[in-house]
């Protein structure tokens, strides 16, 4: 007898922002009105081969300004697809000032994916191929930080602190310009920010479904 394929779903009740980039649109599909401003990023193909459904960042001056402080203070989850375009390190999601105490950053290179919060760094190290898509989920739950890589937990610690709330959230960089910007040379697809903690089941849904 043929086994039916399981259809994973994730809750959208705690969804704060979602960017599907349909035909280059910067609209927030969560319904919360956090439309992003595109600064020099270009449309590209997503991890499923759909044209104009992801954004490419050149590592020089490209970023998306979400025009809001999207990451809550102590409990949140982020999900997105990342494709490295070079071996250089860069910040693909940021919300901070230049000081270490004000950093909330997701960053990557060909040797690590990193979740930085107020100077503390949680790393998942390895060898990551340029030109390949990876699904990343980062979770802050009070003092607990976790990284999920392709729907599997790969790193955690208990050194979390409150998320910095002073600046807008950026994709493809940290501040949109100036010192310490660290533009990323990556492609990003389906970035989502939640105000709650996603379960293992939901993380699988975020990886396997476009929902």
C-alpha cells in the first residue's frame, strides 16, 4: 500500500513579518504592513527554481530596510533560506548599533552560520558550499538560543539576553550603511519573523512547504 506523504504546517498566528518576494515585491505577506525598502538588491530564482521569488545581495551596497524593529525583546523565531554567493563573511539579518552591546545579528561565511546577541556568539561550523541553498531557523527563548540547519538542531546555548530594540531590522546587512555594516553576498528566500518559539514540527513545515 502506498504511504501518503505527510503535509507539515506551521502556525501563522505569531507571524510578525513575511517576505515572499513575488515578482520582486517588498510587501509584508503577514498582513502587518512591514513593507521593506529595497536598496540595490536584485530579483533571483528561489531554492525551488521559481523565478523572481528570492533576492540577491551583492555584498557591497545591497540591503532591504524593513522599516520597523521586527525582532521582539526576549522570545522570537526567524526562518529563511540562504544561498552563499562567495566565501566572504557577511550579515544577512541585523538589528543593532555598531557597539557589541547593541548587536542582534545572523551572519554566515563558507565555514560558519552564526547567531550573535549582545556580543555572545552561537556558531554552527562546517564547510558550506557556495551556490547551494540552506534553510536556517534561529530561536531566542529567554536565555536559550538555538540554530536549526535544514530542519535539524545543530547548536544551542543558554547565554541569550534581551534583543536590541533601537534600529530597524535589515536583510542583507546590519544597518543599511556606515561603519560595521557587513553587507552579505548571498541570496535570501522566504524570510519570516515570528513572535513565538517554533516547534520542531513547525520548523519542518517552514523547510518543506512554501505555505
